[in-house]
C-alpha cells in the first residue's frame, strides 16, 4: 500500500514532517532516481535518497517505534550541536535502535522538565501540530504576589510581539516569602512564551519546569538528567491520543533502561489529571491545589 513520501520518511525518523517537506521542496529527496515532489506516493521496493544518502528499506517499512521521556535540567540546550559548546540533551540519551531521536518541541536553556523524544517523525508532527491542541503544563515560581486582576488578564490574552497569547488556565500552587508557585497551561510552542506572558505583567519568573505535555505527566521518580522509555499500553495510549497506531514496539534491552542501577518504570498517562513535579528539598514547595483540567 502506497503512502505519501513525507509521511513514510517522518515515521522512519528522518526528521519531522515540516523538515522533510522543506527538503522535498529543495529537491533533496529522490525516488527511483527522480526528484520527489510534495504529495508523491511511495511503496515498498522504491529506491529513495535523502540529501544524497540512500534510505534503508528496512528502516522505512519495518522499523520499531521508540518514545522516550527525558527530564531536562537547566543548562542543557535542545539542539544536536551547540556552537558555544554547551551540553545538549542528546548527550544524555541512549542510541535509538534505528533512526534518530526527534524532539517534540523544545525547552530553553533556563527551563527544566519534560521533553518527549521519538524515532517516529509522524508521531512527533502530530503531537506538535496546532490542530491537536496539546496542553503544555508548567510549574512556575515567580517573585512576589500576583493579583487576581493580573491572573485574569493572562487568561484573557496579552498582545506580544509575535501575536496574542494567553494561559488556557492558571492556578495558584503555594509558596513562602517572596516566592510563589503557579501552574499554567498553554497550547502553543512559541519561544519563551510562558516567560514572556509573565514579563508582560511586570512579573519576574525565577524558575520554570514543564510537568506535562498532552496526556503525559512527568513521573515524580524520573530524576533530573534521567530518561525512560515508553512501552506497552503507555505507548499505545500516546499514539491513540493523536489517532495513530504504533507499527510495532521496540524490543526491550540495553536502551530500555535509564542506567544500570535503575529499574524500568511506567509513565503516568492521563488525559485530564496533570501531575505536580516534586521540587528540590531545599526550596519551598508548591502546595497541592486545584488540578488543572485538560482542554
């Protein structure tokens, strides 16, 4: 059964759908010696090349799909190579069974928390596409108290330099002294959007952590700088959230463990009950408050 070329290549981990569409437009993808066009259909047996390199038929049609959760520390960047020599998230990850890791969105260098990575470019594309309205929930520590009027303004929307933005929800989460915690939800992935929204109201963010992406809640036992694989019903639930079915699950083994001392753990996947990420023991902790419902 034939499928669109960008969909097949994305699923095999050659990049996100958007990246591959750009390569096709630039004439860097060929099928059976002919330059491919957007929307071209390919089938098993077709000879494809991406940027001059041959594409493995096994990788295209038989590859296992892998999904990994990573708890990013502050100080790491989400690019594969950093010209300034800073540590990247990919230096902390295992080598995938096949293909390469595609990051589902990014976090800036000063933001910690949940990042989903997958070898399935089609899954990554669905999770990031605006039409799927995936919640991104953050725990935010700010300096000073925030008035009810400011909170309502942030819910209603603020004009930023790249257009109007808002929090789909915002809830107080406790704090002591000058530090106060909030949990906020956005459904976009614009650069530094959470920080810019707070700054538009003259509020300084002192710490920012992503604790949920779509249905996936970061497990409380997943420590900073560690990763874990999704498998079984967890993997199926994530695919189901974006109307996809995993082709087949990656085998367990070396890449299925976070490290030699760690046992495999299950992720928390819920559509409407985001988690509260555990804070450092030395800091004031946000108290448990009303849970932010999914949108």
